[in-house]
C-alpha cells in the first residue's frame, strides 16, 4: 500500500468540514456531503455553522472539491467518514447515516483503499456493523483488499483554544501497516501529534468513555446542586471554596445538551445491554441530568408564586436556546425543555438568542426569537446559555428589563449574589 494518499471526507458538518479544510491546506481533498444545500454554501465559501471561517474556505478553495456525487469518492484512496451518530426517538443508537455512508463508500472502494471512521460509536460498531457493509458493497475482502481504522474527533465547537490541530488524535487500524499510514496522514495536519490505540475497539472506547466521564461528573454536581438548594446553601459559593484544593475537579452543574455527551451515554448503555451488563452509574448520570430542566422550572414557578406573581400570563424571557454557549447549534438543546414546561403553565415566553439561526429555530421548534431590545416588563429572566454577548452586557441592562419584584434565574452562574442586593430582584443560581 502506498503512503501517498488522496483524502476524501464524507459528511461536512462541524467535524467533517474542519477535517477537510485542515487537509486541504496541504493537498487535494474530495469533500462529499449528501445535502445539496450544504455543498452549495460551501462552494460559496461560507459555513453556516461558523466553525470554519470564510477566509479559510476561500484560501483552500483550489484544493478542496465539494461534491454530492458519491462517484467522486473513487478519486480518493483514504476515506474519512464524519457523519452524525444521533439517537432515534426511543433513545437507541441511530446508525442510519453511518450505514448509508458506508454503502456509498463501499460501492466506490478500490483495492488498497483505507476507510477511517471518525463518528462517535460504541466499541465494536466499526468491525461488527460497518466493515461488513463495506465488504458487501465493494465485493472486496477486508484485511486483504482494503483496510480500515477508527480515529475519534475531539473538537469542541466554539472553543478557540482546543482546535483541530492542537488536539492529540487517537489513531487505530486493521493492521500495523494501515495504522502507520493513518498516523502519518493525521500527523501531517495535527501539530499535537497522534496517540496509537492498540485496536479499533480501544479507539472507539476512548472517545465514548471520555464523554461519559463528563456526563457522570456533571450529573454528580447537578445532584449536589439539588440537595444544596434543599439545604439553602448556594452551590456556586461551595464551588468557589472547593476550587482552592489542589485536586479539585472543575465540573459545574447545568444543562447537558448537544449531540455528543448525553447521546454517547445511551450508545454505551446499548452496547452494555447487548452483553448483559447494566451500568447503574451511567444510567443514574443520565437520569439526573435529564431532570434538571424540570427542576429549574419548578424552582422558577416556586419563586414567582412566593413573589405573588400570577403564573398564567406572567412574562418570562429565556436567554439562550443553543445547546452550548457561543455555538449556533440548537440540536438536542435542553433549553427547549425549559421552554416547553413553562409554556404548559400558560406563561408568556420570550426567547432571545444572538447566535442561533432564527429560521432554523422557527423550523425545528416553532419559536420566533425575540430581539434583545424588545425584551421588557419581565417577571423573570432565565439565563440558560451564557453566550459572550450576555457576559459583555452591564448588569443594569438586565435589571431594567425586569419588573419589581422580579426574578433572575442564573443557571450558568454569571452573576454574583452581591449584584442584586437592594434591587428588588431575587437572584436564583443553580
Ligand atoms: N460536533 C461536535 O462537537 C463533535 C465533536 C466530536 C465528535 N463528534 C462526532 O462526529 C460525528 C459528526 O458530528 P458533526 O457534529 O460534525 O455532525 P453534523 O450534523 O454537524 O454534520 C454532519 C454532516 O453529515 C452529512 N451527512 C449525513 N448523512 C450523510 C451521508 N450518508 N453521507 C454524507 N454526508 C452525510 C450532513 O448533511 C451534515 O452536513 C458524530 O458522530 C459526532 O458525535 C462531533
């Protein structure tokens, strides 16, 4: 097998586009996506996810060939698959996009090709589900006529420090020769270098376990936050004290949304079930994190009743509807659960988000976003997502939007207790 590889990337979302552009800085890349709209915007040097800048797209345009024709994949001999791995409505792994992508690439596979999966899956998925699809669609024998690898992506959208080239890439492959080719390929674009996993299954497990470790640790802090509320102790104050210990772990309570952390726990639980194991810890973590939106709504209603505010028709603003700060992605956002629960009480809701795509929010959730300047006469504000935009506003900008008495529900801990003394506003922090 030659070391000189022509790269194709399948699925040009947050992960795929970042990867394709990184490789296009050093050579030719075939960049394939099933969505004609996505291909069209990328051909116009624009990424609506705001993950890759228009300048980077423009400067790599001569090396990157955007296409939605799978036959173009034949021009490459190392194929990187970065399609989504969501859950279905029963919270079971949805492999449909990975299966479709594997069928498409299988049909174009040639002797000596390598297929590298980056999409997050449970250990065993690549070899048990995807490679048989490649074999069937290519009529080639795995391990002899083509090989594969798994190299999880760890980018953190909107994080400007931990970016593609600064994050160590875990690599794995069918055999040593394939592993070396995959490692050298990524080393050319990842300054931080690579970590050699001992097998494809180990590489799959590394990614899923690192995300589950976060899910469970955040769940512990959410559990503690609920308890501390019952004890009338402020969680943020407790965390300030804890931070002074040398081995403190900086997990904060909060909403766990997005299509990675919460989703990955279900993937591993699914695999565990197949082998007859029930992970009580992972399940408990998910259970706790999923009840946080309801806890926040219950607390908001309790606070408003104590202020003699009539709940039906009360005016409440939700700040932030994306799944995390400074990222336009609204898929799997937990803020929507807060919104829906409040709606069921007959509250007048106003949702503001300076980053989210207005038309996408309308399409996915039927919500018309409200501009910041149009928020007024509010009984409560719930800061669900701490976008930089909110952090740069002065406290008075929030205060003047609230009636007296008023309620500020600060889920992200952006305010200090002192900020609201003698203002007629109650500050509630998770
Ligand atoms: N977004 C993240 O922060 C992140 C970080 C690390 C790992 N991951 C993992 O990477 C994978 C991709 O995530 P993402 O956030 O980049 O997804 P995404 O939803 O942003 O983008 C996926 C792209 O794949 C395309 N697509 C869907 N089916 C396809 C097919 N059959 N063939 C070709 N293209 C297809 C879609 O049109 C879309 O443009 C997932 O497994 C995810 O868990 C995501």
